[in-house]
C-alpha cells in the first residue's frame, strides 16, 4: 500500500511540475467565466427586448402578453460544459499519454520495474494519481462555476442547485478519467509514441466530434433555435404523434449517439443543469431515473477502460518499451 501511495504521489507531483493540470484549470476556469458572462449578457438583452415589448402594449393587451423570460442560473454554464466535453477530453488524453511516455523517455519505468513492485501496481498508482488530479481540477472548476453564476450572472442558487452542479462535475470527473485511462492503455500497449497519438486523436475526433455531430444533425428538433416543434407552435401531444411515424429513424439516431461517451455525458449534464427544457425544475430523483441508462453507461465505460488498462499492464513489455 505504501509503495502504491508513493507512486501515486509522484504522479501528482509530475503533473504539477509539468503545469498541465494548472494550465487546464486556468483554461476551463476562463471558459466558465466567459460562458456565464456571454449567457448573462444574452439574457439581459432578452429582458430589455421584453420590457420594450411590454411598454408598446396598450393596457387592454397586457393580459395577453407573452410570458416573462426566466433565468435558470445553472444554464449559464452551458458553453463551459461543452468546453469540458470537447477540449477537456483532449487535455485528458494528453495528460494520460504524458503519464506513460514521460516514464519511458526518462527511463524511470525501468527503475520502477527493478523495485519490488508489480507492473499492475504501477499502472494502478498512475490511475489513482489521475483520479486525484481530475478531482482537484474539477473541484476548482466547481467553485469557479458557483462564483461566476453568483458574481457575474447574478443568479440565486438554492441548495438543490449546488447538488445538481456537484452531480454534473462528478460525472465530468468520470468522463475525463475515461479519456486519461484510454490514453494510458493505448500508450502502454503501443510501441511507438506516434502510433499512440494517432490512435488517440482519431478516437477523440470520432467520439467527441463526429458521432455527436451526426446525431445532432439527424435530430430535426436541433435544427432551429428553441426546437423545430416549439417554433412551429406544435403542442407536445401532436409532436409525439408526428415522431411516432419516424420511430425507426429515431432508433438509429439514438443508437448512434449512445456509442459516444461524450454524448452520454452531455445528456447527463444538460439534464441535471436544466439546459434540456423537459428536465428543468424536475426533482433530482426524476432526472436520475430518466437518465438511468446514460448514467450507468458513463460509469461502466470508464470502469471497463480502467480494467483494460490493468490487463494490458500484465504484459511484461508494456512499460519497458521505448520509442
């Protein structure tokens, strides 16, 4: 256990010295601040337009006025969550890749293997180190998000909002761990660093960018701001009736999306933050029940890639190879 903690501590210290984790904290914090500022400014414009609209109404028309725009504070960090989905995943791969490549290039992997410590314990310690790193990074971003929502967005958060935000960042932690574990597994398995980078970038492009984009493009309700059916004034019952005729198409679209852990994480985040309208203001238990399959899938995929990393470590050459 002591040997495990020593290697874990070394992993965290290496990440701090390389400043990768610090750079990621700075980048994600800035993205959250900008996200809240832009969203807050957009809401202010909507309110100004609404006030002008009310001022233009005659007294007898006020009863028929459009409803007042509502600000749901947690939705202010939507763009920040998207940055975590896309660029956070890329950073996570880079940090995981560096975790293994650094040992090879310095020759410290040979030194570690000469000590009475198993190969599986080395990679387990690295995984624990990555867990500490990502938990620290996202705890900082969690606090930054709260400060930005209250200070910049002037949002009023209830206790339940802190819980919702905490759940989202917990799954962000799991999501980024997936990418770091994937990087460790790929880099430990492949002989050439260039091959590991090529595999990683290809996987990132497909899982993070290509598949979610195809899924969004196939969803007609995503093609118009506010939703296609909403913009046409179609009620929910009619919408459900129309979509029933495209059941097979929707099954294919949904099946494609669930192959991407990025899309699964996005569904979880957008639901708990209330960005997806149908989940807004629902109890946490109701949201969790509706997103049960996505929640389980994100956890399961991360566990599976973690197990794969341990299995790969059983190969005698995984940490000895050098490019």
